């Protein structure tokens, strides 16, 4: 009999009936039965196979499991990856082969197993269908009395998923096979009470079914005329059950229901757990592969439609695919640290997080220099107030090649993101307290500069910082970086003022510095905003998938490279750089000068 998995225990279910008149099968007896058939004999006493098909186990037969088989059932039931790696097969050009899963496929299966509501954004040709089929086979094997409904944008896609699941079930060892009661193209029923049902998606699909697992493939490509209606009809049925599951997988297809569900999930605003697979996670898909595919498809735009996981046309995005790939591969989870200086101001600073490899003790050290890029919002739950914290460091030597026509050693220094504060709930006064304590108490104030967006609340922020701690206030306006507020202005003023005519220039400068690795960002939410930041039909740059406060703080800080403050900090920092790196920089500058390129003295830059 099939083993049923429940609460980490395996139950061997014996059907009602006259046991004396029925055969107890075992793996050994099934093998003997097969051998007899191969030799032309037809054993008496019935067959263990459904309708004589040796790939299918008949439902409700009695089976005597060995101790080893019971242990294997337990392992497979508790760990889907163990099941996949040891027992699942797939049809290849060379015939049936045991599946060899890639790392991200193991992660995807674990994601499906461990989350009740899953949504997966996946590039084309990454093995998504086989993962879906493994999960469906595993689900119906190790549950009882459950209905798994498989839906997709096309009947052929639904059938492909079910067919692959059938191949997996057909080729399991007999002791793992489920007993089959019914076997149609789109409908299988097993003696553990589980069913696999396949349909194409329509407005009325899934209505009338009790659904325990709803698996929807290529969700973004379901026809827009009924996608929303279908989802709104079926979701309440699923959510009303405490054990039901929903898995949605798709490639992107513009701004539709899949886009809504996925983007709100990555922002933590619904119950779906998001998972993403990009083209470069597939072994062998590197930059050379991408260039070949671009050439074969005819354009980078076509490549990104097929492989780019982009809801937005790549031609509208600020950053190119190579830069996006690098940013996503470098993404890190930032961590929170407590500071007694911030504890004393009675303001929640849990949204202040730091690069996991950043040494907090560096904040007060001489020879360390910092830039805080500040974007202020009202704190009413809409836009975010941001403090994006960067250190000034020499860029990695492997990126020296990206610096074209360097004028001095200053060009080999960049900004590295080491901390972020982000909140849309803090008032300007609360935000001012956190910024003040960071700038004057946690960091060495002599080594800090602040780039403040001046458009909305810049002057109010300065006023608050000047007065917020009247008993002991160390505010120094020299900390605030000055810029021209008009192109023809002769004087510099506090803060950076964004206008229609300069914002696009600032964005292009940011693009250049990120591609050169002169600005490095590794914070997850910052990267999410960077890779979905682009040009609107009106010609303005903004976040295409929601907020853009983090990326705009990065755009703003890119203008710090053009200031005297940056040059002054680098001059102080350069003497502390390792001599071997200094020698490399000197050699590159001398070579560039010998090649006839214009060479600037450091003071020409300032």
C-alpha cells in the first residue's frame, strides 16, 4: 500500500476487505512477477499493475514494506530535494536520466515546500517546468485526500507539466509509486485520495473544485481579459483553508496581475514569498553567451524580453543588463547594530542597517571619510526618508581598467555603500535627530559630508538640526555640501536642487560611475530600485516599480565626485593607501600621459 505522510510520521494504510483472499506484494514479489512476464508466463493470483501497465501501480493492493523502504519514504516525504536527487528521472536526448538539479533548482524546490504562498519570477529555459513537475509529484505522493489543480496560459503547457510529473511517478521504484485509480491525460486519481487535475485558465477555471494545491504556470501570460476575474474568484476559496497552497510561476509580461503580486511580495506587503531565477544562474550562461544570444535574437531588447526578467522594456531602463547582473550578484543582506548614542534620543532606529562586513569601529577612526546622501519625505507612509551612507575608498585594482583618461589619483577613488536608513513613518523631527546623531556622535564629524536634496524639505531639515538639541548642539554648516542651484549661478548654496534640466544629467553620471564600479551598492532594496529605475514617456527618470528614494540618493551622491570636498577628502586619504596600489596608480597615470592624453594636476580638479 502507498505510504501516507503526515506530521513527520509514515502510516501504512490497509484497505478494508477480505485480506485472506488478497496477495501481499513486496518489492521482491513484484520483481519475480516482472521476470515471469518477461519469460512468457502469466502468474496466477492477479497483477500489481494498473490495467496491466508495469509503469503504474494498481490502487489498493496490499504491500509489505521493508525497514529500508520505510526509512526512504520518510526521507523523501520530509525533504523534497532528497526525493528529487535520488528518485526523480527526466526524459533527455539520451533517454531517461536521473535528474541533476542546479543549486537554484534545489532552492526553488525548498521554497515551494516551505512556503504556503509562493511566487516565482523566472527567466526562460531555466528548468522551471521540471521543478514544478517534481513538486507536484512529491505533493500527491506524500499527502492524502488532496486535490492538486494545475493551470497555465495554454492547455499544452498544462499537459507538459503533468506529463513530466507522470514520467517521474512512472519511473519511481515500486515501493514509492502511488496506487492509480484513474489515469487520463488531464486527470489522475490515486488510492491515497489525492488527485492531479489539469486545466487551461478561463474565468470559470477551478470553480466547483475543492483545491488544496493551486499551481499556476506562466501566470503573467494568461489572457488579460479574464486574468483578474479568475484570480479574484479562485483566491478566496484557497485562502479559506488553513492547509491549502498556491504556487505561481511565470516569466514577466508587462504590468498585470503577476506584476502586482510579485512587486508587492518583494516589498513584504502580501503573504506571497517571492523567489527569482535569472539567466546567469544557469551554468555556462556568461557574458559571451549573452552576446551570442543578443546577436542571434537581433537586439538587446529582444534578449531582455526573453531572458531579462524585466517588466519594463530595457530601452527605458537607466542601467544596462551587464550592470544589472553584477548588482544582483553582489546583493547582500544588511544588518542592524545598536548604538547607545541613538538609544538616548528615544527614536526608533531599527531601520538603520549596515553592510555585514563593515566594521562599526571604523566610524570614529582618523583617515576614514564618509558621505551621507539624504532624501527627506514627510513621514506619512508615502515616500521614504533616506540616509544612504558611503565610505570613500580607492576602488578595487581590477576596476582600474574602467577609468578612461585619468587626470590624477583622485579618479581612482570611489564611494562604497556601507549603511542605509530608510523609513516612511519618521517625522522630519525624528529623522533630523537620527541624522544629527549619525553625523556628529557616531561618525567623526570632521570626516563627514552630507549631500542633501534641497527641493522639498532641505532647509527645514537644516533648521531642525541646528535647534534640535539646544543644550549641546555641535551642528556645523560646513558639513553640508554646496552646489549650484542654477546652471548659470556664480555662488554655491547648501544642498542639491533637482530640476528637469539637470536630473537626467545626474542620472547619466550615476550610470557611468556604477558601470565603472566607482559607486558600489549592495543593499537589497537599493539594488531593487536601481534595476527598475528608468525613463518615463514624459522623459523624466523615476522608479518604474514603485519607490525610488534609495536610488535617487545614489544619483544625488554621484554629484559629490565633482566637488572640492571630495578632492580634499581623497588627498587626505591617499597617503594612507597601500604603497603598492599607489605605485600602480602612478604607473597608469604616467602611461596615460606618455600616450598623449591630457594630464591634469590635482589642483586643476579643484
